[in-house]
C-alpha cells in the first residue's frame, strides 16, 4: 500500500548544536504539516541517544549512523569544522544504503551545513534537497560568498588580498578575528572545507535558516537581491526560526536540585554561566573566572568541565559525564566561600529550563547559536565569550548589531580575561544601567521571535512554503507513476 503522507528525511551532523535544531525542525513538519519524518544522525554520545528517545513521542523515526573513524584522515589538531566535514563525507556510503533500504522513499532530504555533500545522494534517488543552516543568516552569507571571493583573489585582485576585513556585498563585513582567519590561510584544510560547503549550499533547492526575517533583515535582503550564489538559478532562502528546545517538566533528580535552588532566588538575580556542550577553558582562565564571579557578589549557576590548555573545543567529540569531578583546579576556598550564592554543575545542565526560570537575569555564554536563541526567547541578556568556530561572528552580531550583549575588552584570542574585568562585566549586566538597557532590548527581540513563529508569522509561512513544495513534488512523482 502506498504511503499517504509526505515523507522527508533530515540529516544531522554530530553534536548537540546540530541535533537540537534538526529535531525541532522535524517536530514542526510532523506537528504543523502532518509529514512522516525520518531523522538520520551521526551520533557520538549518551546525550544524543537520550534526545532520540524523547523525540519518539513526536512520531519521528530515528536512524543512528555509526560514528566513522577519521583519525587517519585529519590531524588531531584540526578544527571542529574540518573534523565534522570529513566525518560527514566518510558517512556517505552508509547514508546511501540507509535511504535505499527505506520502504517509502523520502520526497526530500534536508541536510545541515556539514552535510552538503550528501545532496548528491538526494540526486541519485530523485529527491528534493535542502540545506538547513542551524545558525544565522550572516554566517550563511559568509559561507556562500567564500568561493566567489576566493576566485577573485586567485584572479589577482590585490584589493581583496590586502583587505583588513572580509567584505560581503550588502552585509556587514566580517572582522579578521572571526572565521576569516581560516580564509586567509587558503591552503588550510578548514578553508578547503568552508569553500566546498559554500559551493554545495548554492546547489540546493532551498536553504532553511534557524533565524527570523526581522532579526537579520539587511542580510536576508542581500541574500535575495544579489548574485550571492554563483549559479544560474536563484536559490531561495527561508528563515524558519527560532527553533529551540522546549522546557521539559520531567527533569532528572540532579536537574531538579538545580531548579529547586533557583526557586529560592529573587527575580532576575542569577547569572547562568555555560560554554556549551563542547567548550572548555584553560586552568588559568577558570581561576580568573571563578574569582571574578566571587568578587561580583552575584548569584550564579556555573556549568563546569575540566580545563583544557590548548583546545577550547576539546569536549566536542568526547563523552564526558563524570559528575564527581574533584574541582582541584578552582582557587583554594572558592567553593566554600560561594556556596551560599552559587551552584557548580558538573558537565551538563538543563539549559532551556534554567534560562526560562524567572530568577535568571543574565547569561555568560560561548555564543553557540542554540544558546543565543534560547537566551532571546527567554528575554535574557548575555555576556559574549566566544571560543571557536563561528562563535566569534555570533558574538559580533550580538554586541554590534542586535545590542543584547556585552563582551570582554581583552582579546579572547591572545590573553586571559582577568578577574577584575569579569567582575565588572557581571555586575554591569546584572545590576548596572547597561544591563537594564540590554534586558529591555532582548525582551523586544523575544516579542519579535514569538510573532515570527506564530501562525501567519514570517517563519511559519516560510516553513509552510517548503512543506507545500515537498507535497507538490510527491504528487508529481505519483502522477508520473500512474502515467507509466
């Protein structure tokens, strides 16, 4: 019997930063459009598996591809971008066989940024192909313009070679201390992967972006009105966000302890400190952050991982679930001195639930896009502390464009941020006049985001357009089959 529902497949790269928005997109197709959805993920850790189980109640079919060994293909010191791209490339054979074995072939394949080479598999099976950019439109513009800019440089454009920033037509230029560093090292594998991804994106039937129209109006205008894509057809861009993980009422006992502590604190009095699922600090920086939090005299919840001296993204591909850390890297007496106003959480915390709590008034963050969106939808201003990859671009967007965050004056690339500067930033965002202004701004952005995803809103209508295209494609396939 023929499947009556439109069936689509979503492919997610390793890491919670990719998985969470992919799952939320899948749920939207099921809840709002009645689609049958298969989520295909290269899984790497226990947290991923737990997310799978929770997703089953949303009528999602989950397929876990085994993590491939790329140790012989990339240098251990390679960037997260390089490791992800190579991992996804090496997963292509098993993806192809997985789709070929499906009883009901998907009408469309939606891949995230690091899975663009998988669109060749979609072509083999006659499927529509979309790219889901799980971060912002500015990064999308940067990525798709890289191949074009590189071609100009190869042609001998001396102005482009001497430029002190990466200029994207119609968009804000990208400062050199962001991912442009990889662009300047044109023989670096990270640049090769960025360029390959940028070229692949333009080949899609459409590009979905986890942001909304009003948040990045100028960038969307540039993407749509310029020949940003180096191909004959105009690739349509669909802002469909913000897609964020909803608050979960059925928390684990350890998570409940954190929430119970928050319940006892005054409104907007706690700063939440977390560097995402993969970020780490050096021992020296952790000491300074601890003393800065202590000196600020503000309440805090700090999600802590053991320090790493040379790699801020060390935890990205690792499973770290030890809740019994010794915390020997903290300053002597820090835990005792702050136990009445601070909570240390080893490794992982229920971030969506914490940010939604009324007592949380600030967020010191690594500026991963999921964290930024969760901060916006809960009206929480931020201290931007980027560590790697596109996080520096995100931090620039927050501080210079959106006006919802402050950041250190000290260069995070070259130096350790001292305790006095940390104290100043924390007090500024929690009790200073600047913090009140940031809080008002981010709450305006929250209202804008809510409007976008409601029925009739810009993001709701964008996703509906994609759904209609998938349904039309299915009807076309069925008509051809009947004609044959």
